[in-house]
C-alpha cells in the first residue's frame, strides 16, 4: 500500500457499544454468532488482515465485554463508548489523538459489517495516503430511489446516476474527524455517519467504490445473506 508522506499510522475504530434495537435479538447484533464466532469476531479478524493497519480501537458499552483479541495480528485497544454511535466514535478518536497523535488516520468501521473485503480497505487507505484527503467506501445506487411522506406516498424520484450508498470504513485524520463530530454535536446537527460530520464543516469527502459483500447486518432477515458472504470469504 501507499505510505503517508508523514508516516502517520492507520488505525481502525470499531464502535460496538450499540444495542442493535432494530435487530430484535436478545443481545446486540455484533455479538450474535455466525458459525463458531460472533459477528464482531469476524469483523475484527477481517480488519486485522489488512496490510499496513497499525491497530484497532474497539469501543464497547462495558469494558468487561471487550473480549481477548491477543490472537489477532494487530493490537486491539478497548475503550468505553457512549449513548450514541457518534459518542462512541468520539471516544475512540480521543484515544487515538492522545496515544497515536492528531494526524493519525482513523478508519471508522461498523461492527456489523463483517464482509468487508481487505482489498477494498487497502484501496481506501492508498487513496487517503496519496491525496491527504478523507474518503469512504460506497456503492453506486442500482435501484430507483424515491422520497416519501409520513404515509409512504411518493414525493419525488431522485436521479440514480448521482446517488451513492455509503458504507464503511470511513477514513479521516483523527483530529479533524473528532473536531467535526464535536462541532456537529454542539450545533445539534444530525450525524448519520462520519462523512456527514465532515461535510457539515466544509471538508471534502471522496467516494471509493466498495463491494456489495460489505453489507450491514441490520435486521434478522439479513442474517442468511451475511452468513453466505462469510462462507465465500473462508
């Protein structure tokens, strides 16, 4: 992979403190098992296999649930998360800025995306290192996109050729992303992902084409697809 000109390390930040309310299981979706391992274990193993990744910050609700990841190829540091995703991401970023420096690259990745491809993460890191610019994995929309009112009546059809579906990892300088998330929180701005926070403060964000295998486990009906995707990677 391309090394940053300033030798700033790349670290993954994995927010795993959420309850997964939409998933409907008796435990958070990141702890549901696929085969002999949890979804989180599959995700961390995939990230640990990325060449050039220096380590992983795992953000959990309770440090007692962090687990032992000493068998992975990179160090895993556990920190306590917050009530919302953005709070958990900020907790991970605070650790990165303090321990790895403000210019460290943070690859924020959903714990419930265990199918991310190593090659796509490398492409993302290469772009950020070569251009000194934040970027995210994403996919061009294939379906026709509609907006609707509260009663599910169509309001508008959006031009599909300009629509991309955001994925993770989303990669930015740790200090820049932390400042953007803090500013968004102070202003009460909705932050659905890290890129939206960066956009809100006027920072450019590059889209890097990902892969549909990097789908997110959100609802129970997603489980068979995720299980199949992981079987293809094994």
